[in-house]
C-alpha cells in the first residue's frame, strides 16, 4: 500500500472489510474468513504493480451484484463471466492496482 488511509477507505469503507490489525507500516483487514495483509510501499508505481489476490466464494452472483449496487468499479476486462477452467469470476483493481479476482467453481 502506498497510502494506508486510501487503502482503509477502499477495503473498509467500500468493500466492508474490518480492520483486525493497524500498525505503523502494516495493516490487516478481514471479512468473512478472508484476511488480507498490507505493508507500506510508498515507492510503489501502480502501473508496474503485479500484486494479485484470488478470493474464492460460494455466492459470486450475490457478491458481484452487491458491489455493483454500491458502485464499486469492476475491472474493465473483469466482468462476471464463466471461464474455460470452470470458474465464474470477476475482478477489481484497488487504488494501488492490486488485482482482486473473485471466483466460484461452476462444476
């Protein structure tokens, strides 16, 4: 994270995670069994960031609709769709361009 307050605004205020740890250069957020850790990286160039997280869910349509209803921007190439590998997925980009992909198996 380049800016802890911006990260908090995105993950806590927008995505409704809870802060479970807040230290000088470290932040932990959690929601429904998903815990994400952030460390300070002020020199991060978002255009060169390749950070990514894959979040498995069992109710992806509801998660997607909830985020859309809250006007959370969906990645331009990451709308909800079934992928050839048997997962229904969609993606978000956080303020530092970390890719968050949500997925559910569609056996």
